[in-house]
C-alpha cells in the first residue's frame, strides 16, 4: 500500500516533456538500461543504514524531474538571497556582532554552539569565514510554495551526482539530442566549482594548487563521488597521508617532490582535519594544518567556523536574518522549527511528538531523524527520553507534505515524495546558483530523502528560458 499524502502537490512537466505522461514500457526500458550502466560502471553511494559505512549501487530512476523556467527563477533568487544573508551572519558574529544588539539572538547562544570556532578569523587569513559551497535542500510544499528544509555548509555532498545522473539520462537515451536544447546543460558546473575553489586562494599566489581532501577509503561509499568531482574540476583528490606540514606550510607529496598547497577543499567534518589541534576527535587528518591556516599559508573550503550556519536551531532565525541583513522579505519559505533547549518549545514538542519530525540539532545524513507519524510508540518514548536527557541537542519541525514525482519501482510507475538538492557557489565575492541540481526521492510510503539512508535519485531537467 502506498502511503503518500494524496494532498501533496503533483510535480508538473512542461509542454515538450511531462513525466506524468511517460508510458510504462518506456519507464521499463529506461530502467533496464540505467541498471546495466550502474552495474557495469560500479556507480555507488554512501550507505549509513548500519555500521560500518560502505558503498552500495545508487538507486536511480530514468524518469526525470522537470522544473520549469519560472519555478527555477524563483528558486535561484531565493537561494542566492539566503546564502548572502547567512554569509553576512558569519561575518557579523566573528566581527561586530550587531545581531546581538538587535535582540534576535544572544552572544551566549551563538558562542556556546559547538560549531562556533573562536579562531575562525585567524584561520582564514585574518578575514571572517564565509561559506563558498552550499548544498540547499528544498521542497515544493504547494503550487507556488518552495521551502528550504536545510542549509548544508559543513561538508555538502551530491555535487558530483549532478553529472552522474545527467550522464545516465543521456547514455540511456532518456535525454535525447532533440530534447537537450530545451534544458540547461550541467557541464558548466565543473568549471564553476573550480573557479569557486581557486578564488579562495591568496590573490598574490600565481597558479595556486587546490586539492580535494577525502577520508573515504577506496571501497567507501563516498569514494566514487569524490573521484567524479576530481575528474569534473581537474582538482586532484588526496588523502591525509598525501599531505604534510613543514614550517607551518602545507605540502602535497608528489613523485617530483613536495608542492605547496594553497587551498584544501575538505570532504570531512571540521573537527577531523588536524589531530594536533582537535585531539582524539580527529582520528585522521593532517597534523599541523591548523597552524598552517593560522599562519595564513593556506585556506580551507569551507573554512573552520562556517559550520555554525548549518545549525538546525539557528535555521529558525534565517528569515529574520534576511530581514536584518538585507532589508528584504524572504523569497523562500522556512519550515516551522522548535529548539528543545527552550522550555516552552520543549513542552510543545514533547506533547506533539507523534505529529512532528524530531532530529539531532547537529546531525547530518538523516541520522537520528524521527518522523512522528511513522514512528512506533517505543520509538516516540525513546525520543522523549533523549530530549529530556539532552534538551539542547534536538530540534523539531512540522511534517512537510513534499511534492510528488513519478518513480518506476520495477513493476509500475508510482508517486513518491521528493525534494531537491541545489547549490550556491562563491566565485570571488559573487554568489552563483548553478542551473544544476539533484532530485532525491523517498522510498515507498516514506518522507526520508537522504541518499545515505536509502533514498533514490533522478536527473533534474531545468527548462532554459
């Protein structure tokens, strides 16, 4: 039985292509071709359903998601607005702190956050940190309503899957040459990413060396994604053992000798980059990297201290931040959010656990998310105990009626809930929203769209206009 909400908005197509009109025979044929490609090329994703983390074949459906030009224009403006406001927030809390005087939030609330990093300015060449790569999760929750579910800045993933899903669509014959002219290509994303990372280097450094730091093993779930990113951008992928610090300068080991590194694009959590600084919380990393950052000899993307912009409790303040820093009304909606560290909010959440979503404040990848309407009494009781024991560690949100897309399940075409991972990149001082995204699709009857929790993917066709 399919338990999707029949009131959810049904994603439309456009005149030249409507996914709702796809014949079952076409869906079956596309699925067979895509499965063969995924198997032959060993396309994998990270799986976090149980320890240890490992790679499994991606779940991909050949029926694309289509976003019309008007909807994308709204989304583009809203994501740009949001990223600019959040970077203003980062600049503010590490310098003047004007937001504290406004009463929107307190200095104590911000500086007690585990992702506030007192050395952020010192580790970023004397400049306040700013996020250069954002992964924004967006859901359509009504005909004209797009809501941001989360602002991912600590180590946003899925960038490579834009190219992977498009390659599958084109190779399997779904996106034909005739149709391709109607939609934006995704090829420019690789060059945009490269420019974004190179622009983080000191301007006086000619031909700066940028590397992507991965902590995923070759059989790990993220390794393939990181390899594709390296191929897309021409930026070498390195492991912690490939790098070392000498005299507060970061170097890459190469066959021809050490090369100075200017920018590190990290694909790991902030506290996993330097065991000398973070101690036992950094089981892998580059000893001395924080010293090199403090000396101004290299840069990190995203920089230390920027992760606070990803905080799920501060997320509730983003509309107010937009008004405060930009003097404008938010273009995209926020999901109603309660932080259980506040007594009144905690009382409300504990009284309504069965009807709302609760999640760890600093969790990622869908870990610890509990969807009340889908939870058992035992799960709800356990969550109530967790909140009572650590009230500052959880947030709650209303259950969002995410829009529906078509998904071929091997036998028939079914409606499934979906969201969108879109991106914002900083090229120098300019925020850019690439016309490229990944659609994430929940399993049958579910609302969980995290890829590492078993959700599927679709190619996303954005109408050119």
